[in-house]
C-alpha cells in the first residue's frame, strides 16, 4: 500500500470502529482492497480480535483511510464484531446486537492507554458514528434512507472505556 506519511504530532483523535464483518481475516481482506488511485483501501491502524489479540495494520506515522475528513489527524481502531453484517444498508437489519467481549475491551483500553503515552497531542476519542452521520439509500427500498455508519454501535461500553482513559469523547 502507498499510504501518506504524516507527523505523529498531527494525531489528536482516536476513532473507534466495528468491522461489521464476521472475523479478522475477512476484515483484513476488506482493508486490503484497493479503492483509490493511490492503490490504497479502507482500513484502520489497529485491529482487535474477539480474543483480545491486537494487530497493527498501518503504522501511526501513516494516514489510514477509516473516517472521511478525519484521517490525517486520527488513529483508527477496528474491533472485530459482526455489526449489521451482511445486510449493512438493508432498512430491516439496522440493529447491532453482538456484544464486545470483555477481553476485547480490556485489550482496547490497554491500547488506548499506550497510545496516550506515545502521542502527546492525543486528547480525544470518538465513535465512527459520531463523525460520519451521513445517510444513504437503503438497499432494500430506494424510498428509505439508513445511516451509513453506526459503529461501534449500541453494544460498545463507552462508560467503561472512558472511565479507564484520559481522552474526552467528541
């Protein structure tokens, strides 16, 4: 991949995502699909599997494509979770009901604490749903619109995470 380099001093935000895919292998496959002229695709910097395993996919000194308008200043963390898979935009399937595993959230908190110690300018955190509020035509009914992004979704334990870190939520 050919991802733009950036100064780590530019990083001030972490964006939490849900992969909305069945497993880490599928999430990585989606992240490696070239979607742009630069030969890059959509991916986060870090992926956290259900068993708490953390994989760095894109180094923080590179801009990953994970949240439109926020990429140059943010780190994207993808939590493996089915979300709305496989009917992301079907108006009849907009609930997200897979809980995040305890070990996955523990790993996320440890990663956020480490990132805060590494990047002095890192002061804020958001869910993808907080930053991308756009709607698109529902895949099952052109007369309806659904949110493009709902992640990390209603099952994400914001209170627990925010209580363990020193970042403010946007």
